[in-house]
C-alpha cells in the first residue's frame, strides 16, 4: 500500500533572505496559507495520510502549524475567526505527522535517507514543497502518479518540458516513450549545461520511490557540490528498467524563486481567495 508521503524541509531558503533568517521558507504564505500546507493537502487528496517530514534547526514553526494552538483557539472561540482555522483543522484530522531532523545539509538524497526510520520498508511519495502543483477541478499530481504506481510498481518521477537553456537548474531525463506522457527512463543527469542535456524533460519535485532506494542511496558517492544526489540513486534503479517519468497534468510554480513565488501568490489569490476579500 502506498500511504506515506515525505517532505524534505531542512533547507535554509537563502533566496528569500532576510525573510527566512528565522522563518522556514516552507511557512512563507501564499496569500493566507503556508506553502507546505498546499503540498500536504495534495498528499491527502491522493490518500497519502501518513506525512513524514525531514526538518532542521529553526524549523519548529512547521511542527507547530500542524498542531493545535490552544491559547489562540481559546481567544477566538465563538467568533467568526474560528472559520479561518477550519481548513488546517481538517488537514490535522485526516493525517498523522512524524518528524526527524537532518543534522547536516548533504543533499536531497541524504535528506531522504534520513527519513528511513519514518518510512520503513514501504513505497512512499516525496514532495518538494518549493514546487507548487495545481490541477484545478481534477486529480492532483500525486493522485495521477499513484494511479501509475499501482500499474507499474516502480519508482516514478514527475517531469515537465523546460526551455533548453534552463536545464542547468534541474535533473533531466532521457527515456523511451511508452505513450505521449510516459517514459521509461534510461538516463538521468543532474543540472546539465544546455549543450550536455539529453532532453528538455526536467524532473520536478514529485516522486514515488520504492524502498530499495534507501540501500542505493547508502551506497551512492557524493556528486555535484559534495552532495548525495537522489538523481544518482534513481539512475541505479533506471539501469534495471525500474524508473518511469510522467509528464503530469496541471500547472507548476517554482516557489523556490522569488519571481515564481510572486506568480504563484497572484494565481492563488485570483483563483481561490479573491472572493473572500471583495
């Protein structure tokens, strides 16, 4: 059964300094809801209700957000302001949350390995909250990927086409097309220069991983920047024909960058919040 979703959330968020000096970047609000809550809601919609988070120093606000604030709730009890907490209470009621800390920033692969004690010997999804994925009125990206997993029972990465000159920002795949939106991966390159990229199909922050990934990461040598790259571990699976890449349906915003975060904020305000303030 696929019912666990991992959120690596230990990064420093340096592109948003000084705002993230004492505040987790995952808690930056898109209008009136923190970025990470959008990802958790996407996981719950897909039936992934066991939420695991890898955090770090200065990230206690994430744990506090997915918990009761009895003093606040006492102060606003019986007023219309309680309505503002209805959504987050619904999230808390539907999911369980567990946390561990990444003591050193050694890359995404290392963050995922840090979560092994929370995940165990089970398949699991991974969400990078920096990538906000929305698919209005239809299945979210994780729901789409879960359906594929139930068919293929292998690791799956979400991909989208990016301009060739931007491949240096992403892991990039090459693969054999099985249909218009699905590839069997045979090559993955972490942040290649445009002239070295095997395609313009970039991996974005949604994964479904089989549990053998932990042993593979354990035996993966550090790559670019001395970090343990998830892409390198996935490549070991791909050599056995065990990785699919899925061109998802929906819209993705790069909320790890200030322009992408502003674009996402404006989009979410217009689509989901504007009526509250008119």
